[in-house]
């Protein structure tokens, strides 16, 4: 959530930043509602101050000799009753205005950072670097991962569709084992990097999705449980960010690093026709997520570290990848700056996203009221939150199946995974 004070005091700056995202938002209704709310608040505070003054004056005057039933005390009591009635009328009006302001603020995306490249769409994302060109297969007859998986008998789409619907898959034998091995390997590496592992709920409530930024804008992308205020989590980011919702942390506890493996659920609304086959775009997929809570002055440095932690998985697996810095027009809703990791898929002859590492600064913390306090200092500050995939497991499996294919149709197991799978060939 954006800071209402920033919108009120510098609307031109906020509008310019929103335009860079390609979004057109009218800030004037927010400013006008905020002005009305502040006027009501000021009036209510004045009335409350007078009410408090009357409450103190009456016993003082009685103690000084005024008649408790006399005209003077009677007039003060009548004034006090009138003020309380007026405050009682103002409070619901102010509450209604605050609700309208919050509704409008929740629809505004985060502002891009000053270092985020300016651009209108993904075509203007900036390539930062590439790694692992020497690992790119030279064989031009590479099969797409779903074909090699089918030949190995480790993936079945038809049976999964029978159980659920399209865009679900079932893994068998070595495929299931490879998925488990990847999850365990990713968690082990991130724990070694300093992340505390969490097993969070995968059902999350509306307040949690709102705090992390998925609601209200992306309701159509999520699966909702009809009988409860619960949703299937689209990413463990939601669960991890909300671990500290409504809390005041100690500055000494920062930074906080968490990692979690969860299944993730997304409708992928509007994406039909894209990646209909294989493991790239599913309604249910496994992912290891990384989330950080840090002091404001450290968040951009922590973003670089987060990117390094995610990329380390690809490097350990010897999978070629590149890093893209997303332009303003391609930023996610909650992010101020994002790097995408894209892994090489030989059958397509291109790189495909496998992780997004984002700095959300105080955007999620404002929505979730997550603050911290420094010892010896007055007041609190909002933490900065960061998140990234470390990694999307199904896409990692797809990359392994394609990059490690052998001429005889088998797939070599990456060296770092062999101790987990206890085999060298799939």
C-alpha cells in the first residue's frame, strides 16, 4: 500500500511513477476523501478535547463549592452530552471515509524504484548477465521435456486430467523421486545460506492475500474455498509475509530470512493457449519460496543477495540461465524492483522464467502493518519485504530433462542430485 501522506503531499511524483508502470490512476478522489477525513478527524479531536475538559471541570467546580444541581453544573453536563452525541455522529462518518480511502489505496500498485529501467512491456526488460553457456547442449535434436518424460514413463497428463482437469499432471516413479529430490536439495541449500525453514499453511485467508498484494486485484487468478474465508495459496510468499502481520518486531531481530516449500495453486486466467503442454504453466505446482524482512536501508542490497541465493541453485545444477531486470511496465503489482532468472530450455531454443526476485520495500508491510522498533528510539518503522522463488520445482525439472538428455533417450541426473536420488541416470 502506498503512503497516503506521500500521495497528499506529492501527488505529481506519485502520478508520474504510476504512469511509468503503464497504469492510469486518478489520485484526486483519494486526495479529496483524505481531506474530508482529516477535517472530520480534526473536528472530532477538538470536540473530544472539550469533552475531556468538561469531565475534569465538573468535579473541580463541585469540590470548590458549586451546587451539583445548579445551573452552572447543569449547563456543563448538557454541553458534555451534546458533544458526545456529536462525536457519535462523526465517528461512523469518519470510519466510512477511511474505508473508501483504503479501498482506493489497495488498488494502487507499488511505485517503481529510481533504478528500475523504464519500459512499456517485457520486450524492454534489460538483460543483466548470462551464466553457463558452456553447459548449453550442442545436440539440435533435443526433445521437449514432456516427450522425454512420457518416453521415460515418469509423467502422465491424461490420468491427472481424469482426477482434476487440464493443466494438472501426475508424476510417477523416478519423476516423483526427482521432484522430491529437487525440493529437498533446494531447501538444504537455502538453509545453508541462512534461511529458516517454515512449513506454513497452504490455505490462506482474505486478509493474508490482501496484505501480500494478491487481493483485490488478482482474485480471478486464485482458487477460493466456497464455504470458508480461505483460498489456496498461489505462492508461499503469502503465508510467509503474513507470519508477522500486525506485529512490531525488534530491530535486533532483523534481517529475518525464511524459506518454505509448498504446493502453489493458480488459475492462470487469461493465459490459455500458452504453454499448454508440459510443466511450465500448471494450476498446481511445487515451489521453494524465499522471503526476507529487513531494515529499510538494507533492502536493495538484500535484493542482490536474494538473487544470488536463487541463482546458486541453477549453478549447482549446472543449468544455463540469464538474469533480466524488469522494466517499469513489466513489474509485478507489489514490487518496486525485480530481477527474473530465466533458465535455458533447449527444445524451445530460448530462456524461460524460473524465478522472480523482488523488493517490495514497505508496500506489503503497510498493507499488513508489519513494523519494527529500534531500542532507545521513539516510534516504529515499517519493515521492507523481499521475495523470490528458490526455485519453481516443475520448471527446474523441465530444464533438467531437456538439458541432460542423452542420445539413447535417458536423462543424466545432475551430480548434486545423485546423492538424493541414489542414481545417475533416469
